[in-house]
C-alpha cells in the first residue's frame, strides 16, 4: 500500500472515529432528557397520562414513518455511491432532505395546533393546568424542539453532501463524508423512535 493510500486510510478512520465520538455526546444529551422524563413521569403519572392523551398520535406515527423512510433513502444513497452511481446517490440524498422537510411541516402543524389552544411555554393557559401536565408539556416542547433542530442540521448537512456528490468530491472510493452524514441522520431517526412512545403513546 502506498503512503498516499495509508494517509487516506488514516483520514477515513479518524473521520469515522470522530463522528462516533460526536454521536456519543448526542446520545448523552438526549439520554439525560430521557432520564428526566422517566423521573417526572413516575412522580406525576396522571399529569403525563392526560397530557399524552391530548397529543395527536396519528401525526406522531406518520412522522415516524416519514423518518424511517428517510433513513432508507440515506442508506440507499450510500449504497449508490459505493456502486459508482453518483447521480442516483444525489437523488436519494435529495429525497432524504425532502422527507426531513415533510417531517418539519407535520411538526409545525402539530405545534401550531397546540399554540392555537394556548399551550406553549410560559403561556397563561398552561399555567392553569395541573403541575404534572405543565412539566409534561415543558418536556414535550423541549425535547421535540431540540430534535427538530437536529433535523434541520441534518437536512443542511445532507444538502451539502448531495452537492459534493454532484461535484464529484464524494466518490465510490472516497465516501466517508456521506457515511458520516448518514450516521447522523440515523441518530436523528432513532431519537424520534424513542420520543414517539414517551409522548404520543403516553396515554
């Protein structure tokens, strides 16, 4: 193996290791919030039960299907570039970003409905609800909002990667950037899979 090949191998290894370390920090972030949720749900079971019953489970499940489909297109995008099919890979990455946009639109509709009914952080109506429900909605907006930010970041990252694929900066022999981008997107999906039962199926 040539010196250049050795260097490329080290760079790929370092990039993958760095990405996994970053994902660990993200897991710790959401893990702390999951622990807080578990503690508060145990302390205020009735408030969390009632709060969960007020969320639209259909929208939650629909968004789950959307994100799972987006994970599939991300996997296929990686497979396509490994097969040397750059055009197909770019199309699949674009589809992944569009699925992310659909997710955000559905989430916006859901949040808008809650805001319309006076349920949002520091609202007067929310302050009149039982303490357990206040905590439930506080965690709901915090955790789904933080997840939404990660979706936006993922969409931006994948959009840049799709452009790089189109410019032949990512190829079948050099695709670690795409691989890392897909890993991040899969984390976003996994977090949502945990959020679904915690909030939408809490009732």
